[in-house]
């Protein structure tokens, strides 16, 4: 299928699963096959510096860093974070300063560097297309992250978990090396006193003499009304949509209307939560269906409904090229092959308030353990206006006393998990804690994990090529 501009559109979009489950190796494996490989931009600056602290054993980080236009930024990152041979056992990762509305020039440069490196490696050695996925909810690093990805020639930007209405205009500005801004969401801030997040390439030290390619923008939506708003009222062009249903992994949109829960405590979705594809088609933009679509039959059905194709996450999440730690990945795949796993839509786990998919099995406490409340990465913090008018930050998964001291309600903390630390643990970057304890993982997946045994067909592991061969068998 082609777009209105004549560009050949991908049939398969590989989901941008974070933190770093969709890393450059997975995205590259998909892109070389002519489909859209996507890297996750979530917490990519932290992932990058932890890879350096683990010794960058294959040299990929350093190879990509050598191509970054700000040599001094790359050299400073190596000097500060690279450890030859990796961290000694028991040594905690060195942390980056948490993002706020205003951060240092060097912090922005490093964020751009991390995103540049990931996209550079995903695009290295082939002419396929590569995308990057961000969460609208994680606002503060977005602009320098976009710019770094664009410096590496990213082809698509995908964003969900919110209403990314200002992103098209930001892409326009950054492609021309102009300053870009986003309205900063601050709880309690009067509408008459808006605050903004800004990024100016020139002031941040970049050469602004060369125009960058403006990537296509694909917002991830779960409602027809949101698609209409973005298509007609965004501050720049939207090139299509990913339509994501509640069976997708990670964060889901909450059900519309009065919340109802099933006997397992999961939010229940109904007809009001379905996207009207006929109205979506009337917008005249390509779209891809996502969430429970990981099969050839689903692909054929999507195309019959007018879609350009499908976005697939779960099957790619557990392939050999994904970023999940090998021991965790292998354990889950072997259990799923025996139908011993469950996927629960937990309405409380995420501090964002969005329902969040959690993988569970009998006796999994040994793997996932007891999590200490610790907010030292801070990507999911909410900004709020204090009584003195200053902006502060809090997270419902941080220590309860800290959250309450900042004006939060104690009941909001019940059942919340620190996803920032848990998701980095999923990819083998667990933080070392006091007395030798290690941050435990918390696995997320789409509902397709419950059907993966049919796809495995006796295999204990598989590759991204295997997934593509399976999905495109009838194409």
C-alpha cells in the first residue's frame, strides 16, 4: 500500500516497546526486511549510560558515538560513564540527574546523544526505514530526544499515552533547526499561566546550518475522536495512525464511561471503547491496527478493513533480538509454551493511573520479589504547582511519606509499582540496592502471549525473521 505522496508504506510495524525491549538490534532486524523497525525512546538516556557502565562489550555504543556531531559531548559521556570491562559486582549504576522543566545544556546534549546512537545503529548498513516511539506522558526529555533521533535520520515518530497535539509542529521546527516548545502539563497551574518545555538546537551547541529530514508522525490512538482532533487541529501534519486496542501490552487507555471491573479486578471494555474504522477511513490517512493482531489472519482482516497493515508487539518482544534479559525471556517463553502464564490488566500498578498489563504465573514472587519504593529515575513523575507557586514533582510509586508530604493523597499510592526501575530490570539493567539486593523486574506483555504456544510450534526460541515469515506468509 502507498501513501498519498506515493511512498510505499510498511505492512508490519514492530511495536516500540520500552524500556529498550525494542532496541536497535530488533529494529534493525525488522527494517532490513522492508518493514518498519521501531526503537523505544523511553528512558533511553538511562539505558545508554548503563550500557557504557556495563562496558559496551560489542563496542556498538562507542562506534555510534564517534558519528555524533558534538564530539565533546561524546567524549564527556565516555569519560563519565564508560567502564572498561563493566562494573564490578555489587557496584550500583551511576545515575543521571532526573529531568525537570529546565535542565542543563549538557543534560540535553546527552539526551540527544543517546537517541542519536540508538537510531544510528538501527539504520546502520541498510536503506530500510526506522521509527522511534515515545510516551506523550513522559514530557520533559521529549524535545532533545526527538532532535537526537532526527540527527540520525529517523524516518517515523510514533507516540501514545496521551494527546501529542503539539508534536507535529515541534518536528517542523526541529527539522529546520528552529527552537521548539511543548506546553508543560503542571497539575494546579492556572490555564492563564502556561509553562513550556523548550529546546533550541543553536543554543544547545548544534550546527544549525543544515536542514534535517522531517520524520512522518504516527500518533497511537484508541478513539476516533482523538484521531479526528489530531488530523484536523494538530499544529502540523499527521501522516497516519496506529489504532491500539486494550489487548496490547504496557499501558492501555482507560475504559470510557463509569469504570467497571471483572472478577479479577481488571477494567472492562465495551462498545464505547471500539474505534469506528469507517470514520477513521474518512480522514484519508493510513492506519495500522494494533493489540491482539499478531497473526496472518489478523493482518488479512486488517487490510480488508482498509488498514495499511498491523503493529505487532508481543511476538517481537520475546524474539532473540529483543532487549529482554535472556534468562527472563527464556523463562517466560518456556512457561508460555506450557500455557503456564497469565496476563492481567492491573488498574493500580502504574503510577500514571493508566491500566497496565502485567505477566504473572504461579510462584512468580521468586522472580519479581518485593520492590522497595525508590524514585531515582523519575520519568513518570507528575509536575504540580506548590502553594508557593513553584513547580515540584511527585510520583504515586515513590515512598508514601514523600508523596503525602508533597500534597498527594495516600490512597493514590496503594498498589503502585516503580515502573522506571522495574522496566530497566527487565532488560538486565537492574539497579543494585542496599545490602546486596537488586531491583526486581516487572514483566509486561500483550494478551497475545497467551496464544504464543501455537506460534512456537515446539520451538524454545525464535528470531524476528521467524515472526515476519509467519505474519507475511500469505502476502
